[in-house]
C-alpha cells in the first residue's frame, strides 16, 4: 500500500502516515524514496492499538475492573 492508500484506509492525513512511519510507530518500509506498507501489517497494527491494555492505575481511574 502507498502512503495515500494507508491514509485513506486509516482516515488520517498523509502527513500523519509519514510521521508515524518515520517514527517507526507504523510498520512500513522504503522502496527508494517512497514508503510502502503491507496491508496485513497495518491490520495487525490496528488490532494492537485497539486491544492495548490500560495500566492497572489507569483502569481503576476509569472505573474499570471494579466490582461495585
């Protein structure tokens, strides 16, 4: 996938995709001067972002994990 395709898929600006890729926060690789992304890697990244567990202190602050 290209930067444009990833941006459309994630519904974010292309600059956001570039920034996340450069910061190594989004899985991608360069072919010459252009970034490329594997759809499976992007889908895995999305899953990891949405299933990241909150630390125990944050979960308690949000009322999660309480029985009352």
